[in-house]
C-alpha cells in the first residue's frame, strides 16, 4: 500500500512542479536542516510567495505532500483519496496562489534517498549545512553520507547556486563537485556571508537570545535572534542571508526579515522552568556532534550566583550503527569537560555516556542513569532550585520532551512549545 501511495504522490508532485515551475531550494546535511529551512523561509517570505516543508515532511512521502501543500492521509483511505483529488485539481486546474519558491528540507535515512528526492524536485539552489555521523546504521561510514548529501549540489545546473557551510571542511570540499556558482557562509574569515562578534543577551535564567554582526561584501548589520541559544541558529540565519542575497535582497532587508525567524521546536529553545529555572530544550533529535555543541553552549552560560547549577539530561542517540558505543563515550567525555554539575542519562545506550563521564573525572554522586524520561524528569525536579539551567537532549525515539514537560513552569503550554505533542505521538515510544 505504501509503495502505491508513494508512486501516486510522485506522479502528482512531479506533474505539479512541471506545470507551475516554482524555484526549488533543497536543503540537506546531518544537522541544522530544519532551522536553516525556517531561516530561509523567514527571509524570502517577505518578498515572495514561499512554501516550506509541511511539518517534518522531508522524505519520499513527505516531500511530495509538501509540494502539493496537503497533509498525510495516514491510515485513512478516505483521506488519501482527498490528497489525490487535491493533487489532480492542482494538475488540471490553475491555482494563482501556488508558491513561486519551494524551500524543501531533503532528508536521507538510506542510500539513494537524496537522488530520489532531487529527481522528483530538481533544485535551482542547493544548501548543505554540515556533515556528521548520523544514520550510520544505514550508511556505514561518514564518506557514504558525504557522497549522498552532495547530490543536492552535484545535480545543479550552471545557472544554479550551491550554498555551503565554509566552517565544515567536508561540506566546503563539495564545491569541486558542482557546476553551479558557489556562495559560502560561516564564521571563517574566507566565508563570503560571515558572522562576527556573536554574543548572548542576558545571564542565567534571564537569557533572552543571541546577537551577532552579519557581514557581506563590505557591509555589516546587527542581527538579534530571540529565545534561542547555539551557533546552529546563527548558521541558519547566515544561510538565510545567503539565499536572500542571491535573490537581490540587501543586508538591511535580510536583517528585518530575520526578525520573523521562528526557531523550530526542540532546537535549543529557551523555556522557563519550575522554581525560576531555565530549560534549554534540544529534544528534537540527537547525534554526537550536535550534542557536543549543545554541551559547549551550556558550558558558556554565565550563572549569576555561585551556587547556581547546570544539569545535562541526555538520552540515547539512535541509528549510529557500529559507532554507537564510541559516539556515546565521546559525548560522555564532552559532558565531563563541559563541567556540568549534574549529568543525568536516559536509556541503555546512554549508560556509555555516564561511564565515559565518570572515567573522565566526574564524581559518582553527580552522575545518574534512568530507564525512562519520566523517571529522569522527576529526579531532576527534586534536585533543581532557583537559578539553575537544564539542558535536555536525545534522539526522537527517547521522547526526551517528556523531561521538559515535567520541568517547565507552564506545562499547559506544552502543545505550543514542545515537539511531538500531536495525537500521532500520544502513546508512542520507540
């Protein structure tokens, strides 16, 4: 049944693209895809009719649905017929409001995924955010991940643009594999679209967000990103700026547009916690490099009072294949180096995080492991006090947002602020 639905969706989406001829911007990478998509959407939507992926629709079923602008029929045959009818109306009718630009995140869980998606939706612009050891269970090596991801730029025509993260050498090397014009972004002095003088607004639980200076071709403008922490949001803003520049926008227009940037749920979002504490919610997903980055952000936070504490609550990182044990140990060493006051891990694989942190010198009474996020949440709730900061992160299947819900000051706002709050996740635990 899935194969039949997939084939029908492919035919409908391909026909709609051929008819309306929107510009397609494809985004891929091992990290930061969704934040980048949101930043690009924020920049371009100020001047163009733009659509981005619906929800997290970035695979062989989700991408066609995003192109058609309709949600999944899930397990309902009636709803799927509605989806197909909508696609036929677009194909044989005429929608004057169909987007001029589609900003599409392209995910790759298995070899061949990106090739399939770019054959369906050939890109005018390809964006690669970063490469790391994600989905190694299916790709076996980082080299195979690189080969897969670079299809987003290697299939581009000469009049297209490859937008590359200059700070990631694996990504920057891809410039040799494209016929398109290349525009780079990052903190590196050689990056064309560059961030400088990054900073955090506020201290401890009073942190309001991040700021930095955006420079391009000799011009500089200040940028403020409210309610978030972490360089990944700056990288997303830089990619958004690069796309804006390609579309003829000046830096002042870009800066104004980025004020509308809404960070995706569960990506280093700042949420008030109980007892006047601060939660850094990074629960959407996890792999070793982004987790180390999150721990580095936690380390950089200045706490006003001497007895304020930092907690890292980390769940299993899934789909790492043969790299799983070493990847978790790597994070454990990073947790110890980040000087967190309490390390709380969730899941069987995350025990390797705890073990590595202990071996790296963390005290036994500051490291705990639990089987479920609910247990971890209750434990942290009993330990935390006013002024503390808590980082929560883990793979989707670990449901680490349940920890955040246990600790947030306004749990009734969970549906608005947290990931995986709809009915399809209500009773799900992988």
